[in-house]
C-alpha cells in the first residue's frame, strides 16, 4: 500500500480478499474441496467427542441413545418400491423415455434405502 496514516492501512487490509485461492500456493483448484472435507471431518469429530458418554442411573448411555435413534430412523424409511409393478405400469418403450428414467431412479432409491438400513442395523 501507499504510505499514509493508519486509517489508509486499515482500509487497504479490509480491501484484501478474506480467503486466498489455492492457486496462490501453487495448488490445484480441487485443493479447496480437500481442505473443506478435512475441516468438516475435524468439526464433526470434535462435536462427537464432546457428546456426553457417561452412563448415569437416570440417563441413557451414548450407545443406547444411538440405538434408539437408529431404530427411529429405520422406522421412518419407506418400504422398497415394487420394480416389477412399476415396469408393468410404466413399460420401457422408445416413445416413453421417462419410463426408463423412472425405473432407473426407483432402482437407485431401493439400493440407497437398502444401504441405509444395513448401516442402521450395524449401528444397533
């Protein structure tokens, strides 16, 4: 900055960008993604470590709370879609391309809910 009083220095500093991009340090643009993932993992790990895990006579322990929460989430999951019925109701045809998309998305959704259920079972 040009020479001046303290206010001109403060104004110059405030005009600088808050975050520098990774290219300033010679890194690829994806370095921001890696940095954000690391910060998120650190934040979540810290938050989990701050959870109360002691077991009092009146309070439930950490594992009991986690099991109950997993049961609640599992009870709210919808049943899997009947793909055979969907294919009968919405047959895959050349002139109806959305039927193909619908069938594919139903398969993906069923796989997703199956994965969620398997993880919830492991948690319990």
